[in-house]
C-alpha cells in the first residue's frame, strides 16, 4: 500500500503523514528529508540559498528515483513535486495520490512564524506561486482533501472515509496486473476518487499482522495470491459456502468489520475455458494442489469434467483428489495426459523469473488439447509456447485473471464490472511489453 501526499507548503503533508502512517501501520517517507540528507546542507533553506532551486530539484529527482519501488509507505512530498512530472510518473504506479488542499489565507496563518521556507519570503510572490501550482495539484490528485479548519486527526479521518482501499497481497506480488485492471475499472465507472487498488508484498510470516491492518484501516477488499490462499482462512470471520467447499480464498470482503472469504478463481478459469471448449464429460489434467488448483478442480467437476490431479508432492495430490472426489496422477508418469482433453498448469512454475520452466513435457501435448496456464507474467509461458508449437488451443492466464477479476470487482464495489475496460488495459499493457 502506497499513499502519496501532495500540496502547497504549509498544507500539513508532514504532520498528516506522520499520523496517517501510524494509524495505517505504514512507514513514513518524507521526500524533503531525503533530499536534505543527500545534500550535505543543514536545511532546505540553505540548499536554495547556496546551491539554488535547480540543484534542489535535481536532488529531489534522484531521491524520488530511489523510492520508485517503495511499497507499504506514506510518502510526504515537497510542495514543488508537481513541477517534476518524472517524479510522479515514478511514484504513482500502484499508489493513491492525495492532495491536501488549503486556502492561501490558511497557509499564511500557519507559516507566519516559520522562517525556514525559502519560497515564502515574499508573500506576493508566494501567492503567485500558489496560484500557479493549484491546477498541477489537481491534475495529479486521485483524492482531494480540503484541510481548512480541520485538525490533523480530522484530516486523517477524512482520508480514511474518502478512500475505499482494495489491496492485493502475495509473495511475490510485483508482477501483479490486478491494480492496473481494477483501477482502470474504477476510472471507467468514474468511481476512481472513491476506490483505489494497491499491491503489497506480504511474506507468510507477515500475514497475520496484515490481516490486523486490514481490520484497523478498514480495507474494503483484499485479494490473496500465492502463497496466502489457504493460510488466510483461519484469520477470517467466515467463508462463502463455495470458498468453504474449495478450501481456498482469493477474495476477502470487509463487510462492516466482518472479513468474509470468497473464491473467484474458479469462475475465472471456467469462464476462460468455456470460451474455447465445452467441459462436460471432458478429461482434464490439473497440475498443482494449492489454492488455484483447488478452485479449478472444483469448477471443472461442477461443470461435469473428469479431473486428474498431478503434483510434485504426491501426498498433496492425493489429499486434494480425495477431498474433491477425483483421480490422482503421478508426476513420475505423465504419459496419461496425452489422451486427456484439457491440460492446466495451476502452479507458479513458468512465472517470472522461471520463464524457461514447464511441468508438462512438450512431446506429451497433442493438437486436440486445450492448454490453460494460470501464470500470466509472462503472457506466453513456456507451456503455452510448447502447446502452440504442438498445435493445441491455448488459454492464457490473462483470460483467467480478467474473469476472476470481474467477479472480484463486483464483490468489492457492488457495481457491474466494465469488462471491456478491464480487458482493454490488460491488452494494452501486453502490447507495450512486446
């Protein structure tokens, strides 16, 4: 989770940032402090007086670049950060930009005894600067908080009330396209100022603390990816009947403090598969025994397919097959998959950086088969490349991501998902990667 505070000098970015970071249990990063530390000077005023504003902006850019991949933080920026477009281009992905907006009279009153602001020495010049920057703050802001006549605690509460945070957690999570897809949907429905979808890398040991944070902060929706889909279950208040049957959760809705677990993975996989083939009475090999595999096995069986589970851990494969009521295969004997109709990789094998790996030998893939890989980064995994070379139909992981995401979006917002907008932004992203 990354929140960026912008606004004119004296708007309260540092003070609000400290309180907000404490309440959200996030790190506070003050960009001006980093600039000052890197400058070797004693104050921001001294940088301006001895080195000039141009040097200050150069240092600001250098420090912002170091924060490019900073997650789980509240970043309080300097008043002139909007003058450097490159800074916000670096910081904005996966974040929410909050403009703390205060009137010039309010700011003048706050700074009347502050002699450390180099650009506020001349009030007429400061007012001109203030007027010039207002449209720039508006351009970059996702959320605007009017801070006149509000205490710091009131401003923080306004932020919490205005922003409905949705969050994906995983380890790793930097590859996730969920923020891109969901934020595009918010924009399409013009609810982007009310909702924001962020990403946060959470290691298994941090999961319990993260769920506490979800409750304290009031996070509206929590998306769980590898390795949290089963581990999160004991930390929730209750499960949707389907998620309970699957035994895995990829979607958590915060309903007035009650954390309810759902599973939309099965919908994503089945919808994507049924675009290219019927499932009833088809035979399917599912590789994996984790949360994604559980969901897909459930969906296939629900649609009348015959399923065989393969996994590197035979014990886990047996456990899932017994629970689901399907067949168990053996990873040291994959010959049977040649006769099956559908092959599905429901593991992380093939994901960046393991892009040259696949659990399915190329020579076992046949032209009559449909091959789905839940991995979507890269778009064309080794498994999908091998399947294409063998003449099989392929279903990219991006299709599953889209359809599980539309179901998730509707649970988080109560609004019908703008599927075309979500698909469009994913396709555009992929085109830019080519």
